[in-house]
C-alpha cells in the first residue's frame, strides 16, 4: 500500500509539473502576442506618426484643377481628419479616420468619407478608401527609400531595387529638420518625397509630405500635370489635365 501511494504521489507531481509548464508556455505566448502588437522599435521615428482615438487635424487646402473643357478652377476649403474609433488587428491597432470638409470656418462640417490608419512595428499605413499606402517606413533614416505601393497593386513609375517590377519609391530627404510654412514653423520634422517625376514632354508628378514630431502630417504638396503630346504642342508643356494641391495644418488636438 505504501509503495502504491508513493507511486501515486510521484505521478501526481509529474502531472502538476506538466500542467505548470503548459501554463507558463501559454502565458509567454500571450505576452509575446501583446508585445508584437503594442511595442514599436525604440528610437525609430514612430513619434512622427502619433495615433489616438479623439485626435483631430484641421488643414487649409488650396486646390487648382485644370481640364481641357473647363480650363483652370481654383478652390479653397478646410479639411478635417479625426480618429473616431480603433480596433486591434494582427500586429497593430487600426484607427477609423473620418474625413470632413467645409468651405471656411463659418460653415458646418460635411462628411466626405472614411479612411483608416495604423502604425505597425516597421511601417505607418494610411488606407485611403480601399487603397493602402505605406507613408513611413521605420526606422527613419535620411535618404531611405521604400515602395509606397507595397500593399496595393498600383505599381508606379519607378523601378524597384530588385529591378523586376515597377513601384512608387518614397524617399526620406530631411530628418529632424526645421520646417517653415505660411505662418507656421516646426522645429522637428521629416520630409517624404513621394514622387519626383519631371518629364518635360509627357507629365509632371511631384508629391511631398511633411510630418512634425508628436503632431503628424503638417504639410502636403502635390503637382500632377499631363502635357499635350500631339502635334505642334509637343515639348511646350501645355497642360491638358492636372491638379495642384497644397494642404497646410492650421489646428490639431486630442494627442
């Protein structure tokens, strides 16, 4: 009987050890899962892309549209981006971004559409409608390039490093530099050149975004022009269609 009880106690101890090991393994897996979702690489520049439910940014926008039929149209308005909700997704937290528009501060906001945004350990992503763009690639280093269309199928006009397909190379051209706009200045900002295609015959496609530390996007500039390429107008840079846009931050909060 004593031998039987001793063997029973030994088996019971082994069972406890096994269950304890299983519990520890499960705890470690859960801990790693939480860390992979919440922890960003230290000192990589993620602070230039802050995200928080309730945060908002209000921009002044000057937009010029050029068409063959309508000529040139100049429009000014205010654009508001607000993070209204969030949800945990694989490897990140996705934030719902509501977009609003009004002609000026005396008018009520009108809803435009809903985007989403997230900050993964090594990239910041904005999904404009159904199209995701990699806005920043961490760690931020001056001169760094990456494919802004890596998560969509738009391709681009640049040749990617491996040379096997076309892409849209973004380049970080200024890191931790002072930026001065119209009536505003930021001591610590990064400038991303999203495209710099200056074809004097066919088109011009120049896009640039500037992010300030602990604030986010403070300035965006875009010039996309298509030139006439038929007959005597070839090479004269006569614009058939195009858009010129300047978007400047004038208020923000909730961060």
